[in-house]
C-alpha cells in the first residue's frame, strides 16, 4: 500500500495529462514537447520535436479562451465546469472572475504597481524631483512623507541636503531655526556651544570655512558677505552670543575682539557695582533704623 506521503510524492511528480506520446504513441504523462519521460530523456529524439505552443491542442491540451491585450491566454484549463466563451478558465482568470466577476479585472497593490514614466511634481530647494511617479503625482519618497506626516516636503533633519540649501533654510526667515527678538537679533535655536554661541555642521570647506562644527555667526557672515580670511574674528555688535543677523556682525582682529570683550565686561561690572551701591545704601538705612529703636 502506498501511504499518504507516497501518494503526495506521486502527485508532485506528475507532469501533465495522460496523452499519447508523439514519438512512441504510448499513453503516458507528458514530460515536454509532447513526449513521454523516456523519449524526452533521449537528446536525439528530443531535438526532433520543437517546443509546442500552438500545437498543444493537438496533444489534448485545453487552452484558456480569455483574450487579454490582443493575445490569448496560454494557460491550461483548470475549471472546465465553468464555461466562458464555450470553454473553461485557467486558475488565474477564474480567480479574477470569482473576486471581481470580470476575468479582465487585474487589481494590483500600489506597492506592486509599475512606476510611471513621468517625474514627480514636487519642487524641493528650487529643483523639481527627478524620481518617477509612484502614486498620484508623487514618487515613493514624497508619497511616504505625505502619508506619514501630511507634507511631502517634511524632513526631520538636513542630512544629505547640500550646504548652500541648508544655509538657505537656516537664514531665510521665518523658519524653525531662528527667531527675532525685540532688538532685531536672529536668535539661533539649534545646537549651541557651552559659551552660548550657536553651532552647525560644515562640509567640504564650504564658504572658506574649515569642515566640522563651526559657530553659526561665522557661517552667517560668510553666507551673506562672502568668504573671508579665517584669521579674523566675527564680532557681535549687539553683544548677543546666539545672534546670527548679518547686520549685527562685523570682522575684527583678535586684539580688537578681545578689547571689545574686556570693555563689555567692564561695563557689565560697572552696572553691577551701581546696583550693589544702591543695595548697600538701603541696608545702611535699615541698620540705622534698627539701632535707633
């Protein structure tokens, strides 16, 4: 007796319907080119018979009758009980009819749909996207951005964006990187150094500035006024360390910048001294009142 596994192996070994072999005329299962297994293994016999496409009907092959894109389907009929144009349907067209009641309805998921031939319509950084359309008028990248964040131009960070485009985003107001205070200072809200100066990343010696993390006020001055000798210091005339307004910045030597910083500290100390003198006067008055009591 042949067990369950044996019957399953026999079914897997089947090659087609039992039809007479074109060479030996024996009723065996078709292996290929209308030949049985033994004849097909013989190379001399196999080369005498070409591959059968149109001649399948001669050896008992029932071809699906669906015509799609001006070509008749070449698959074998799997559902002969279901009649369509006087013949049965193959498995593919039967599934279409079962799901959509139309053998020509071919649903494809957007992920598996072929890309279009037109470019994406999104214009980013003044340049139109060159990727092909995936869904609607958007490519895959901008379609996923719009699906997740509701905006095809959404970006969490500026990695991969050219440096000139990054400067345009940083120093074109209004934006999320800079806010303007009452004195007209452009306050940087990105990364900052310990001393309070804003900092940003520079790549490939852009604008004459060495690569690496550099102060934003130096980047702003170079972006608006052009490259300058890195020996010079960029002085804040507004005395606001996080300011990157080009109108509040000026070039100065190291000695001039140090002198301005000393003068600023001296003025700040003078203001503190004045405040402390007023507090001392108030305390002396309170002490005198307490002694009189």
